[in-house]
C-alpha cells in the first residue's frame, strides 16, 4: 500500500494495516494518531519510537500471536501469512526440526515463553546459535532482547506493508 493511501485511511482501516505488524494497542494507536507521515522513513522512525520500550505486559500479549520458530503459523490471518513468509527460507529437514524442537523446549523451560527471533534473513544455524546464546541471559536481559526482536519484526512488516 502506498503511504498516501495509509495516511488517508480511517482509524479502523489503518489499525487493520498495523495490527499484523504487531498487535499492541498502544503502538497501533500511537501510529494512527501520528499520521500523516511525510515518507516511509518518517513512519518507520515513529514505529521504532512507539515500540521503545514495550512493557512486559505488551511483550507477553504480542508473543501470544507468534508460533514457535520452525512451526508453521496456522490460519489465514495476515499475521499468520507474514510469519509463514518470514520462516519460509528456513531449512527444516529432520535433523534441523529435532534441533529446533529441543531449542524451543529449552528456551520455554528457561523463560516460560516462546523463543522469538526475527527469522527473515537468517539461516537456521544462526537462529539455533542465537537461541543457545540467549539461554545464558538473565531474565531482564532476555526481556530486552525479546522487545528488540519484536521491534525488528514490526518495522520489517510495516516496511513491507507501506511504501512511498
């Protein structure tokens, strides 16, 4: 969608564009209220500002919409389609699947939430290495890393949804 169209949408329609990027009400509402944007860079900068920081409650709510890494997102929602596209390049042979299942299990046991990483542009080996590294984080450090990954995913999705 062109930026000019996004700027002219009513609030409900604009929210429909933004929610698949990240379903956090405050973030969506702040971006809607900040319109019109002069260019996509202005929009993505506003998106990054609004996403910094996400609260712990916002992070937990957003994670409820994310599948485990390596799992195919179910459904036909815009968010599920985006997730499938972002993970499409992952090499998911039997060995990799087993390693991802184990990495997800270890992460969930350690942090009581799904492991989240921006998969787009990363190899499976990079993702597995990041999961292993992050298992060594303390709770506060990991919460900051999850927030950073959510911001990266939201801005990436927003940049794909709205162009100049």
